[in-house]
C-alpha cells in the first residue's frame, strides 16, 4: 500500500512551463464550465420547473448536487499522497475527465426522474472535484518550481472566469432552445463533454511525469502498514487543525452561509415575475462575469498597498452593497439595459469582495499541508454556499411569501397579474435587504482574525 506522504520528487518532470500551464488552465476551465452551477444551472432549473417543483425543492436538488465540493479536502489528501496507477497528477486528471463526461452523457440520456438525476449530478461533481483539486496541485508545484506563482494564479483566475462567463450564455441558450423531447438534457450533456475531452487530451499529450521512486523497504506487516498510513493521515490533519485557522474558517463560512437571494428563488422571480427567458439570463451572466475580470486586476494592485485586515473590512461592506442593485430589477421590456448594469455592478462588487477572502485562505493554510489545508478551507466555503443557497429560498417560500391575496393598499381595480407581480417583488426585496444587513455582522469575525495573518500588505 502506498505511503500517504507525497514522494520527494515533483509530480511533473517537464522542464518547460507552458505544457504544465496549459494543462492546468484547461482543467480549471473545464471543471468550472461543466458544473451544475454553471453550464447545467439554467437547463436544470428549466427542467425542475417543468416538473412542477417550487424554488425550495429546486434548491434542494442543486444544493445536494454540489455536496461533493464540500469534501475537496479528502480529494486533496488522496491526490497529494496516494499515487494512482503510478501517477500523482496525470492519472487523476484523465480519470476525472472520463468519469465526468460519462456522467454528463448519462444525464442526457436518463429519464427525467428527480432522484436518479440527482445521483448522476452528485457523481459528476465528485469526478470534477478530483480534476479541480489536481489542477490546484499543478498550479502550486509549477508556481514554486518556476518562481511564477503570481502569474500562474492569474492564469487560473482567467481560466475560471472564462469558464464561468461562457457558461452563462451557453446555459441560457441550451435551456431556451434544447429542452424539448424525451431527453431534454441531451444537448447540454453533449456540450459539457467537449471541454472535458479537451482536458483529457491535454493531460494525455502534454503532462509528463517522472517515474515514482521505489518504496523503501520496510519490515512492517500488513496491519502495521495500514496503521502507519493512518498515523500519517492523522499527522496531516493535526497540522491543519490549528487555532489560528478557526476564525478565518468561520469568516469564510459565515459570508457564504448568509441567506442569499442569488439562488433558485431569484431565477423563478426573473422568469416568472419579470418575464426574462433563459437565453436573456445567460447573456446577463456573461455581462457580469466579463466585468468580474476587472476586479482581479483591481485587487492585484490594491493588495500591495492595503493591509489585509482593511481589505477584509472592505470585503464585508462590498458584499453587502453588491446585493442592493438587485432592488431595482424591473421587467424585461423595456428594462434590459438596467438589468445589464445591475448584474455588472453587483457581480463586480461580489467578486472584488471575495478576493481578500481567498487571500486570507492562502495565508492561513499551514506549511507542509498546503493542498489539504487549502482544500479544507474551500470545503468550508462550499458548505456555507450550500447552506446559504438553501436557506434563502426556504425563507422566501415559507416565511416571506404571504397568502396570495391583495393587501389593503392595493387598488381593487388593478388586475390580478399586476397584484401578484407586486407581491413577489415585495417579497424578493425583503430577502435582498435581509442578505445585505446580515452580511454586515461579518465585521465582528474580521476583528477576531489573528493579527499575524492580516496586518501586513502583500510582499511585506
């Protein structure tokens, strides 16, 4: 049985940067684009709505589908410490691409059964978690080996935002034009298979790994060897379970777990109340992620001049402010230009606010357990994201939504459709305000983050 501790050699034997960077960027792009929250988001929402499920039930599906991302730390432990078929990186990327593509194609041909589709979506996300984790390992190794950690990180952010940005319009077009027939997800699954094929081919032809060194001889018995592996796991776990990581983890969790309107309830509000179709929502998503590319440049400049604690306080305020433009959403005709401005401003503030949190995650990750520590913090992030995406629609459906009758201040001569739209707008605005105000409580957690992590500017 292999040792849990990684071998002393690097995972990639190529002395050139561009093949490793190409494989890393392709894997990040593919694993971002094909997620159920990206390419699959609008087609799945469309399908769940066609199955007569409310936003709370749809949120349950999408929240459970991304559950594997909460266990990314376990994937990091395996990818770093357990070679697969004699490979520490290449085999994981190949198997991830093949399995995710197979799961997507199965979803495209499967019957529209809630539980079966959910099982396939969970399996697909599990596969791309391993691909994403392996890409992170390549990034760290190449950045340290070639002294280009900043440029490699910038390439990763570019690939991630490109995948998320293209996923919006593709998702909208697929949901709008390909959801008919016995297999409504067929064309979505076919589109998802394309970037996964590119990921497979890049890893197969470009990623070169040196042979792993032979395991040193030992006289341990079969049971002793397993106990040794368990002890190695425990040593790595103790290394990341430090007090100084507690408050950063709580801050990351809290920001994501705040009840959010950016979930299935807002999709149903946009399509049902405001009259947007899936294709229009896709183009709105592209506008938002296009502007998000600018936020990376802003923070890359600001982090050299502003201490991280000040950036974190600003992040809390910006996260709260990013919700407020959505109070001014109006019906599709004639307010599409306003919607583009709202998505652009809201997404810019939101992504800019998240960058100091990612900075904090990197700083608090213990040395010697980089992959495990970083994956653990991202897992905490995703657990919070899953809870926030579920709690928001639950509040919207069961707490904020009043009985469908006209309040006293409505004119009885106004038609029923106008009354219904006004009620839903009133409910959504309450949820947006709740999200913005609760987020501000995060300043308390910023104050509790250890001073050694946040008082210095980058490079100091």
